[in-house]
């Protein structure tokens, strides 16, 4: 049976969904992901759905479930790369995914996770490279 | 071949003359919109096709195949007239004045046979009344097409997505927001967010005349969709009366960022992006420190 790989990156778990989610697959993902959170003690979960073009209410609920479950286990969830059509569909279905953080792409999602969890790696790093009088 | 058809066929020239005369005498003649030659050409075409259609013996059913050329010409005339800006009355009178012309000729020919005259007139009137109905139908259809096209154009013009800064989009909404327009606005905005990778969108509703619960619903939908995409949405341009209606209607906008003006929304957006706007020491122009 198909499984969606879950990658561990430091304190984060990374999931990229490259196929259209059918119900069984979504349930398996939910199960696997929560088990991984508990096993690794991850602090953040990043789900990339940029390749998902079809979504239904079930899938919307699964995403919400994953977020709620992770929150209970002290991990934040960020969903990144939602397609416009998917966003419109979810809104029309009345699923606004309250409690799920969203970001435009993986990079921004990672940034968001870092600020949410409070791990900021070398916060001064970038500021030092840009001199103060560098105005545009 | 029945009498009406024969009469039409034999007196085509004379009917056309009277008809043209009637039209030219009419005060409502729009010689600014259509030239006399053009009018004569149209009329002649219509009359000959009518004559050949009646020649088939059918003077009742204008939806029969032999009337197709007639209705086609009429449709053509009314649609062009609708586009040229003729009033419905003028277009209707065009067909009805033909009725007058034919009646006149019939009266002359059949003055000694009143019974037959009555019958013939009756048939002919019914036929032309039907034809004038066709004119009205198509005239209104033509007008509606114009309106639909304008509608499309308006909705296309009035939903531009502007990139005001790196990562900040602005979308001024002008005119009433209905479901169809919200859909267009939402799609445009979301697509533009993907294209530019923007993380903040400002919806400016200064140009929206009134906000009722439906419009508010649409706004909330748009904001939710933007949020799902991973961007923040700020609604700006809320006037005093709009704020009043929103509160009176009991619409909850508490989880949406709202600002009174586009300027203050921009300020918030800059703060979120970590952009600072300050006066330069050297000159009075604005310098932006990143």
C-alpha cells in the first residue's frame, strides 16, 4: 500500500504530498504522522500540499485533525503551498482550517515554524551583513 | 398562391414606395443613424423575402421554414439597430409602417370587394404583428447582449491586483461585490499571491458603496482563502457608515485586520515585513530602510 514519506529534519517533521490524497491514504498519513511526533518528540510539522490539486471536505478535516492532535502533543503544524483553487474550494466548503498555520512555500513555512516554536537560529546573523546605512 | 401573396408580389414596387414614403415622413426617422439608401436597401430586401415567403401559401406560421429568410433579415435589422442606438419604438415602427403601406395598397385594389378586403387585411395584420414581435424579441436580445458585454468589461476592469511593495499586494475594489465578482476577485488575488510570492494582501473597499451581510460574507471568504494560502489579508478603506452598518448587522470581523485607510494598512504591512519608512536627513523625499 502507498505511504507518504515523513522526513525528520532536526526538531521538525517534513511531509510533502505529491499524489492526490484518497481517504485511506489520508488516514494512514494522519496515523503515521502522529506516531512519528510521539516517537521523535518533534516540535513542528510542515505539510507541503503544493502538488495537491483536488481537495474535499474529508481531506480538509484530516488536515485540521493533524493540527489539533499535534498541538496536544506540543507540536505546531504549518500547511504550505496551497493552490488557489484548493483554497477557494475549502472556503466554499466552510473549512477555514482554524488553528492551522499556513505559509506560501516551504521556506516561509520553516521560518514561521521557527518563530512559533521560539527557536531562532543566529538572529543577529543577517542583520550584521547588512550595514545600517544601506537604504533603498 | 393565395390572394395576399399575389397582391404582395404584383404590387411590390408600389408598396415599397408607400412604405419608404411613410418612413421618410415619420418625424421619428433617424437619418442621423441610417442613410436613406441603406434604409431603402433594407426595406426592399425584407419586402421581397416576405413576398416569396407568402408565395408558399403560408400566411399564418412565421416559424415555418419558408419564413426563415424573413425572420433572419428582421433579426439582423433589429440587432444592428439595437447596437446603433435606435429606440425600441423606432424599430417597432419600422415593421408596423409596412403594415400601413400594404393596407393602403389593398384598399385601392379591393375597394369594390369589402368582404375580401376585410379578410385579406386580417390575415396580413396577423402576419405582420407576429413579425413585429420577432423584431421586439431580437431587439431586446441585442440590447441584453450589449449589457452583458459591458458587465464583463466592468468586472474585468474593476479588479486589478497591484503590487505595491515586495511581498505586498493591494486590491482596490470598486462597485458592489456580488458572488460572481467575489469569485473573480478571489481568483485574481490568489493567483497573484502565487505568482509574486506575496505574503500580505490589502483589500481596499473605499469604492464599495455599501456593505451588507452578503458582501461581508464575501469579504470574509476572500480573507479566509488568502489565509489558507499562507498570506495575511488586511481590509482597508472602511468608512464610518460602513462601520456602522457592519456593527448594526452584527457581523463579526474581529478576527480580520481592518484599517480605516489604505495608508494605515500599508503602514501595518510595512511593519509586518520589517520595512521602515522614514524621512531622509538629506532631502525631504522618503527613504525606505530595509
